[in-house]
């Protein structure tokens, strides 16, 4: 008994976070059931209200206790609020309604059955075997909460399968590890497919929270800015989805934070830190090739003067050269999975022909890129924050997005930064930001725009989330601190209020 008591006291905070995480999921789900019963049936469900009460008590108790215990630790305090807010996004956005989430669901399920790399047939096809439930119970067949709850009452026969052509077949399989664990668990337990999807989302969200926590903990300046970014609706939508964007965004923010942590730490780099840094570099490079420039932030570590020539060479090899090589190998593997979606043929999209067009018309191509930057940079920015959720059809009022952007910029002034980038460092950081932006635009022009098109097609604001923090960190200075008492709580209350109002927009869309 004493051992149990000692264990509980030693791990009290961790256990409280686990309790809060579980309780907040059921609170969000039960609130959704109560509100939908009222909307569709015109009555307040007494059954769900009674079930809600114990979960609400547990949630409030763990939330308050967590807040009291962690009020002096910014990253922990942030997680206390981020857990329940994100949980409402996780529950209220219908599964497969995050961009391309249906394809990521199929890929995750395939991996959960033990197929790590999709088999390529001799005729170039690559059929993916999934339960019929996951072909039928996705958008557009599910477009509102009523549809979703109807499907959640149907028994899911995981042995009744069909084959589909999955556009995500060529994606890097390790990024689906956590969502596939959720689907595997759901299948073993015989869960309905909808709730198995929720379980997959929960697994991804755990990883997103951990990456966010360590990002805030490690970064030596701009902690508050990183915290604001984590509350952006687009971050929460992708971070609570089955999409690999969950890991891409989380890993990118973590990599930036870890880079500056290593840059300003006084001690020599440990073997563990080097391994973490190199693995993260590889995952970012392979996840989406346009983010490879983010790995070049590692060159900032050369200025620490703690590395000799041999260590500098190893740094470049481990964070740039090897990730580039692995990305190249995976590109060769993934390029075998030819995109067979009808949109490709209907819109005359051909990578080879488009590349030839760019090579022969370089000046015209530059004009297209510049014109795109002038006309669409604002929509891209607002989209990265979360102006258009779901399949770009859940429209969040621009006032909310503007306030969030304003808070992101203000965050660097309300923090007592003990470190700051030197001029060459922030210039280099901005150069990397622009590089990722241009690579993204160029890539989408080559692979998703009609041959010779005057505009760039397929660009979404969410592609720029991983680099949003970089220009903001350039604003962080030692001598621009504006001290305001309890600023962290003020920010958390504002961010929570805005995000919950966005949840209301999401609810109105789906009912």
C-alpha cells in the first residue's frame, strides 16, 4: 500500500494529465451528443446529461488540480488548457473531414494489418485492402452528425473487405505508426469503425501534445509564441486528425525549438541529443520534400563554437546530407505510385511536360510565381492559421484569425527573452522561410497545376504552418520585454475563448 502511495505521489502530475485527457474526450463527446439530440430531436437528453455529470466532475477536478500544480511551468500550464480545447476539435470535426484524411485512414489501416509498403502490381496498379465500412462510411456519405451517429451504431465487419486505389500509398509509412496503432486496437476490440477512427485520432493527438510540450520546454526564447501557434485552429485540426500533418507540423515546430535549444545551451551536445536531432531531420525531409530547407537550420549550430571541424562535417551529414539522400531514395520509391485520380487527367496535369514548360519559359514562370505571391499571400497566411477548416469549406470569421495573428506577434514582446538571434542568424532564418514557401509553390505548380497554367493550383494554407514560427522568432529581442502580470493566463483565456467559438462554427457546419 505504501508503494502505491509513493508511486501516486511521485507521478501525480503525469497521472492527472492522463485523467484530464481521457475525461475531456468523454466530456466533448457527450456534449456533442447532447447538442445534436437537441438539434435533431428538439429535446435535452436526460440520459446523456446524467452520464456527463461524473465525467465533468472528474475533468474539472483534474483540470483545476493540474492548473494549480503547474501554474509556474509555462509548457505544463499550456498543456492543461490545450488538452481539452484540442479534444473538442478532435470530436466535433467528423472523421475523414480533415483534408485528405480519408486517404490517410486507408494508409493507416493498411499498415495496421502489417503491410508497411503497398504492393505494386505489374500493371502499375496498387490496390489497398480495407473494410467496406471504411469505403462507405466516409465523406461524402457522412456529411453531418446525424449520418455519423447512424454509422456509429452499425457493427463493423473488418473481414468484409474491398480494394481501393489510395493516393497516399507512396507516403512515408513510419509517420502512420501512431494512427495505425489506434486502428489496430479498435479492430482487436471489435469497435465500431467510427470510434476506431476516433481512437486513431487520439493516438496522433498524444504525439502532437508531446511534441508541443517539448517544443515549449526546449526553446530558449519565444516560448509564448510557440504556445500561441499550437492553439491555431489549423494546428488543432491537423494535430487531432489521422493525417500525417499531425506529425509533420509537430516535428517541424519541435525541430525549430530543438535547433535553438542546442544553439544556446552552454554544455556540449550529448549523444542522445545528436540522435534525436538527426532522426527528426530525416523524418521532416522524407515527410514532405519541400520542408528539407528547415533541416538547414542546423547550420546555425556551427556558430556555437562548440564543434570542431570533424563534428561540423558530421552535423552536416546527419542533418542535411543523409536526410536528403533518404528523401531521394523514398522519392524514387513513392514515384512508382502514379496518381490515378480523375482530377489529374481532366485538368491536363503532367509533371514531365510541366517541367519542360518551366525550363523553356523561365521568365514567364517567374512572373507566375510573383503574381501568385502578390494575389494569394494573404489567403495563404489566413489559411495557415485556420480561416478555412475541413475541406476548405468551414469558414472561420476573419476577425478571429486576425486576433490570433495579432496574439502571435505580441507573444514575443510579452516574454522576457534571455536570448536572441544575431543579425546574420535571423536573416538566414528568414531566407529558409522564403525557401520553403517558394519550394511549396513551385512543387504545386509542377505536380498539381495544368500544363502551362497561368496560376498555381492546389496550394493550401496548412502547408505553411511548419514555417509560421520562424519569422516570429526573428522578432524576439532581449530588450523589448513588456511586463504584464499573469500574461500567460490572459493569453490562455483569450486563446481558449477564440478556439471554443471556432468549435461553435464547426458544430453549426455539421448540423
